[in-house]
C-alpha cells in the first residue's frame, strides 16, 4: 500500500512537472511567433514605403479597370477611427477605384461615419496623398452591415414564401439561385458581387459580409486600420490584377 | 494491431504510459500504449524485432514520427484548439503537371494528403473536419475528367468504409453534404452506404462536400424552411376543418409566427450537423472561398498556404493552429457580438 501511494505521488509530481514544462514550451513558442510577426511587420513597413514612394516600379502601373467592385471590411472597433476611415476612402479615390463605373462596398461603419463618408459622394476634390493625384467627380459608395447578410436571406425567404406558397398551390415550387437573387433585390438587399474584398482588422476573416455576394471574391487581409499604409493597398490591388480564376 | 482511441475525459492532463510485454514464438513483441488525455488522442505502436528488414525500419520511422507528432500536439493542446477545420483541396491537377504524373494521379495524391490531414486533426483533438471535394461548378469540366473523378470518388468512398480503414479505426462518422441528386446513381449509393456504415462512429465527424456550393445550400435551406412552414399551416387547416379548432392563442401560433426565421434557415442547411468552422484552409495560395461555407464562415480564420493540396503537411497545420491561438480571443469576441 505504501509503495502504491509512493508510486502515485511520484506519478502525480511527474505529471505536474510535465504540464508546467508543456505550458512553458507553449509560451516560448508563442513568444517566438510574436517576434517573427514583428519582424515581418517591419519588413512590410519598409516595402510599403518603397511602394508609396514609387521606387518599386512594378507597382507604378496598375490595371485598375480589373477591379469593378471593391469591398472593404473594417472591424467595428477599428472603424471608430473616423479619420482613418476617411483617409482610406481618399486613398481609394486617388487610385482611381471610386469612379462612376465602379463601386466601393464598405462594411463596418456606424451611422455617423456613413453620413460623413456619404458627403464625399457629392464633392469634387483633388485627392492628395500619393503620386496618383486624380480629379474625382463622383464616388459611388454602398454601405453594408450584418443585417445585409443572414437576416436579408430570411427576409427574401419570407417574400418567396408569400409569393409561391399561396393557399391553394397545385405544384410545389422549386426555388433556384435566381429566385433568391431576385428576392434579395426586391427586399432591398441586392447588389453587385465584389471582385476584391480588403479586410482591415487583426485577422483575415470576412466578418459576416453578405454571403450571397462573395462567392468568388478574392479576400485579402491588409492588417489593422490604425497602421494602414497606402503601399499595402497598392500591393493588394496589384496582386489581384494578376489572379486568374477558372470558375470550375 | 492498431487500437481505437480510449474514451477520454475532458480537461484531463494526466499522461499515462503502460508497457505490455509479450513473448511469442522466439520473438519479442513490445506493445506500448500512450494515452494522452489532454490531447484526446491515442497512439499504438508496435516494434517487431524479428530480424532487420524494410518493414521494421518503416514501422520504426512511423513510430518515431508519431511520437514527435504527439509531443508537438501536447504542446499545442496547452492553448485553445479549433473544434472544426475545413479544407478546400485546391491544386491536385497542378500538382499532377508539376510532378509529370498521369491524369488522375494528382487526385490520388490528394486523397493521401486528405487521409494524413484527417489523422493529424484527429490526433490534435479537432472533432469536426470538412473537405470541399467536388463543387457543382466542377461539373463544367470536360466530361471525361468529371467521369474519372466520379469513378475515383466511388473507389475511395468504398475504401474509406472498409472495416480496417482509418475512418473506422478512429471512430469517424462520415457525412456527404451537397445536392447528392446531381451525382450518378453509383456514387450516390456509395455515399449513402458510407453514411449508414459509419453512423455508429462518434469520436469525430468528417463532412465531405460533394456536388456542393454555398449558394445551392442556402437555396435548399430556404426551400426546406418554406416547406416546413407550409406543412404547419396545412396541418392547422386540416385540424380546423375537422372541427378541432384550436384558438390562435391556445396553440401558441398565429399568422405572424408562420414566417421563415433565421434559425429556420440555419437548421435546414446541409452543414447544420456541425458547428461553424473555426478555420478554413485553402491550398495553392488562392484567396477566395469559391462558394464554400459562405454562410458559416463569418468569424472564421481564413488561411491560404501557397502549397498545392497534395503538398500540404503537418507544418501547415501547426502554423494555422498557432495563428488561431494568437487570435482566439478576438474571434471569440466577434462570435459573441453577432
């Protein structure tokens, strides 16, 4: 019995030491990862500065016409930095993304920010801040939120129910994707599918952008809004212009 | 003999090593079983000392790599581990061209990669794994290629459901998610057989998305929700007609409640058997979801390694798990907000 208790004590002590060792190794691994990401961050800052200054010639000429619809998702906490949001919109305008034939779809802004950003729609301005200063006439902006995603599909479903499930139906309807698209449009939640979705936040995650509209959208993570750089925006759009999709 | 994982207690961290000796026919068989309750995994290894041959060297190598893997997973299990990982298996054809293989061999290599990832996910403690095997859009490919893919799929489904396959050894239940009516009869039957044969397994879940797109899934869910509401209304009407009039308030339902709600659509999705994925991994560097789990991926970490699917390995899984752990609190907070 004493021997059994001793063995149990030793095993228990070994297990506690083992767990502590595992925790320590885990902390060390994450410390190394954080140092690595910090180093990557510094390298990105240098690269973005070179891009912004025009020294990296491959980024000077971008075929912006390939981006018909650009979406931007901003983390709701980060979107409180209104000045940063407006700066981003000015950058997008300066690149030439926000023209009459193109639309920017923004998710994550609150009411007052939408109101402020909407003012840009009716202004003519020469946008500064890059080598690509352009006269901007009209900026086409669409604002979406979580309500445009899953709740919108539920509303569309109710519209289809009211339309197709009359009190005396002879044949069961067979919904198609076109029916859902039309229903979404009818309830006010239609819209184009963006080609490119830029995520401003700590994690690469689309944060609930309307599911129906991002089937083949390239989702690119830029980084936190507070440390956004013009060069990273250029790089993301440049990379997108090189992408080829099979659609099957 | 490989043993199935022993039942594990949640949160337990005790490491138990037992050694079992057996002498048989002038050969010594050492069988050791390691049960790491914290990692929710069980490995069983056998070192056969009957002479030195290629088989025993192979076993030895497998045991060593398994041991190293277990050590790595023990460290990873100190932090949060995702409960659901989804994979978009992109790059099989490019791998085939890159390695100068015959058509179809890239997909076979992809299947081996799938089995490895399934094993790693199981050992790590990831309960739900989902793979995007065949999209509805893939039917647009050359008929010859589609037919060959269907044939390979049927062959691999039958392999997976055999008694000694990894799926049954590890106690994994298989679901085939998608518009299965679009599949040929033999593939659909093989899929249905696999689901029935593995219905008794409960340690982990593998969802294979075949003839699937997210938009088709949403259409199906909306249709089913409408059908359910319609059936409810019909039943009430029948009750009323038979004189079993139930007041509007007595049965708790009125006209306003005969509406499709968000939870109704959620319930009727193909993927309602699993929680939302924590991580979606798409290989070959592409940054789009290609109509995969669009509804379920609102707060999901997206990862796009440049490796082609048959090249995916343990290092990619470790990397994304570490990323997940770094951002776990943020993703958890976002999920709560919604």
